[in-house]
C-alpha cells in the first residue's frame, strides 16, 4: 500500500527554531527527500550532500555499481524511501556542504495511507515549521550564533547574498509556510535537475 511518510527536520543546534514537518510519498527516493529539505530550508543547493541512516551512507552523486572504490556508499537517487523500512522515531542525519557543513537531524514520525494513488501528486508538502532556513557557505554553528544574536538584539544585523543577487537581510523569524509550499515543487525540480542532470 502506498503511504505518506512524515518527517520532522531541524538544523542541528537549532531544532526548536528552524525546523520543518514534511510529508512525502514512500515511493519517492532518498534524494527526493534531500531535495525537499534543501528547497524548504532555502538552500542554493550548489554543494554536495549525503544522508546517513544506520549503516548506510546515501550519497548524492556516487553510483556504487559504477565505481568500485565507493562500495560503502549507497545511491540516494535510486533508493526509494520505502526500501529503508523505517520505524517510528528512527533518525537520519543529512550533511550538506563538507566545507561549511549544515547538518539536518531527521526524525521519522510515522506514516499514513494514501486515500488514492493520485493524492501523491500533491506531495511533498510542509505541514508545519518555523525559521526561515539555512545560509549557504555558513556552518550550522555559525548560523546558531546569528540566530542567538537576533534573539538578543530583537532585530537582525546580518546580510547575505542569495546567489549573486543584491544583498538581503537575514531574519530567521520571517518564515512563511504558505509561500514555502507555493514555491516548493518548482524549487525541488530545479534542485533535482541540478544534481541529476547538470549542465
């Protein structure tokens, strides 16, 4: 039976301030979960990622069947979430950008059955969350310092450049779940094409 899987994802050290509850069909891949996280947490998605679950390390670009030097890695792009046989309250860790790492702690909350097959077209969606998201090229502990500074001052002094656009002010408190869901599928497709298709 097709199911919707429910995950709570938080940035390490900021799990109560920047987090999402995401629902995604079990037929989607581990990579699809990663793209959903990167999209919802406002990543520019131009670095590598991996997801660790039990003894498995799901990598974003290595295909073990084609590269014998990487036998210990699993391919996130071909592994369906249903194949993990997740149990309630099990955890995974996603690391993005090995140079300035942001770590996402992923908690599996459980599942529910799809009403019908076509219902899965509405997913993935964010059903709850707080905090604007991450900043590329900044470690999670550096982001925590920025968040703590905003909380202490009551306003943000931090600017960032999304891509190569004009500098913007970062205030983690300004998260809009409706806007996130409105843009989510388009962002996921762009990120998926970047990782899986390339130039």
